C-alpha cells in the first residue's frame, strides 16, 4: 500500500489505515447482477478448497507406515493430531466416524489462515459470513449426532444434567440450552475476530514501517530510523500470526469435537 507524505503525520497515517480497513469489506469480483455475485472471499474459498483437496490427496498418496519426506510427514502429523487430540481425546468412544469431518474442518481453516498471510491473498476466515457458515455446519453436525444417539426427546432432556432436584430442572435446562445455542456465536466470532484483528495489526505495522521509511528518505528526519525497529516488529508479529493461524484452526476443531462428545455422551 503506497502513499505520499504531506508533512502532517496524522493525515499521512489515517488515510492508509482507513483504506486498509475498507479492504476487508466484501466486494464483488464477479457480479451477476441483482445483488448476486462472487466476492473476493468466495473466490478465495474456492481456491483454498482446491488447495485442501490437492494437499490431502497428494499427502494421502505419500503417507505410509513411516512417511517419507517432510510434506508427507507434516500431513501425517496433522492427521494424527486430529485423531488423537481431537477425536480420541475430545469425542471419546466412537470417535473414528467423526475424524473425516474434524480433519476437513482443521485442514480447511488452517490452510485458509496460512494462505491469508500471503500478501494480496484473502483468507475466508477473515469474513464473518464464512466463519458463521463454518460454525453453523459444526452446530448442526454435533446436534444431529446428539439426536441420533439419544433420540429427539432424549436429547432435549439431556441438555439439563441428570440428578438435579425437580424444581431446579427448568431453570438449569434454560441456562444450559442458552449455553448450547451460544456455541454457534462463540465459534464464529472467535475465529473471525482473531483472524481479522491479526491481519489488521500486520497491515498497520506495515503502514507504520513504510511511513517512517519515507519520512527518513523525504525529510531526512532522524525519527525515520524507527522504520528499522518497525521492520523487526513486523517480522515478530508475522511469526506470531503464523502461530495464531494454527491455534485458531486447532481451537475451532477441538471445540467442535468437544461439543460432539458432549452431545453424544451423558451429563
């Protein structure tokens, strides 16, 4: 993002930051008319879906009892983490049938987050509509298996823990039901908020680095030497955002796994 200095620091910085903020808004890349089209997030979602398919298919072909190569080893490690930590550890009994769903969630979100760190790319998880869709899929999934395991009425009754005094059951059931529904919101907002905030911070650090560097070149202002520090900060923040990209994929998936386990199990 290029800009020219006017000598007014606030004006010089405010403009690019506002432009950065607006760049996260959904805009039609392909407009079919009538308010229907493909936004940049939708296009990148299709791209990332193809990348996920390619990664998984290539990785599966190369995975053996002892994976050969770093790429195959990385895929095997990720799949093993889903099986052990998210499947066996969080879902518990009968976890194997949920592994395809959990692995799809994990790899899609992880690759989306990582690709979003490439300059010029857009991560679908940086759009609230996409994270809402992912959260809704997870919400429907674990409730479906809860109903399948206990039956419709049995699942409704199981929302409140067993063994409560009868007068307390309606009150506790209401709060537990509210907690169940709010999972949809927390899953969507947590992922979106972390990814959006992280990309904003990276963008602001990049703008500040450019600002100080141009200030040093155009006005020979010694304060422009701070651009070196901002470059270092930018690298540190980028490394942290890479870690956040993994953690958010892990947190979203393991919470979904926990909810599946709770839906199927007994309180």
